[in-house]
C-alpha cells in the first residue's frame, strides 16, 4: 500500500522524486556538494554519518542505501550496527567518535547541543569546517529520512544493489545529480 494514490505500491525513492520534482534538482546538487565536495571528512566518513543518522531515525531505506555506499568507499561491514549499539566501544576511528556523538545528539534532541559538544569535536583535531560538514550531513539526512518515511518509500535488496552500482568508488563526483538525470529531473 502507498501513502499517495499517485504512486505505485511499495514506492522507491525514484518514484517519489519523479512524481514530486519540485526542488529535486537543487536537493540532489546539495547531496553532491555535501557528500562529495571538498571536506576534511572523507567520502566514506560522510556516507557513514549519513547511514548512522538514518539508522538513528530508523529509516531503513536511507540507512541501507548509505551503508552500502559507505562500504563501497571502505567502511567495514557491520560498523553501522556497532555504532548504534555503542559508539564508544565500536571499531570506528577514535577521532570520528566525537562527531558521531554530536550528530546523534543533534538528531535525537537538537536543543540539547552545547558548546562543549563542539569543543569535543575540535579537541579531536577537526576544524570548524569539518564540524559544519557533519552538521550539514546530519540535517540533510534528518530531512531526507522524513521525505522517505513520509512518502512510504520501501527498500529492497535490488534497490541497495542499484545504489551500490551507482556509487562505485571513483565512478563519479556527482552521483546524486547523475541519478536525478537518469530519472529525467531538470537541473537549472
């Protein structure tokens, strides 16, 4: 069953984006800018943050899609699950843990974020730009999780395989725009 009569049963994200294209070109460009543009955070780390935030939100579609992308860029299988269990005991690099704590707090209770949370990130050696990149990824995926869940998007092994194929390491610097173009999305 679908949330919208104008969408097929068990809609994919592509169905939603094609049916409701307003602003999609800008949104996909923003994905590329945040997830593929210059940053201290690697593509793998940024995709890991996207998958982690989506997992915190129990958004199976986004968590699964970004987990396979993160893994394609070198993140170990099973790491997302370990992060959900406990960031501090997970096998993620120590330097990334304060960022993950920050985005978890920002996702779960945004008003509780304090300067001391940012100071922990900076004490781990990250710049203000890296912290803002992490905040931007967190915000983007809280937004996307709500679009996906609110539209009734479902995931499948085939959808994840398609995502993995589109995001092979080094295949494109604009995989999100490329995806949009494949759907016929207009970019201005």
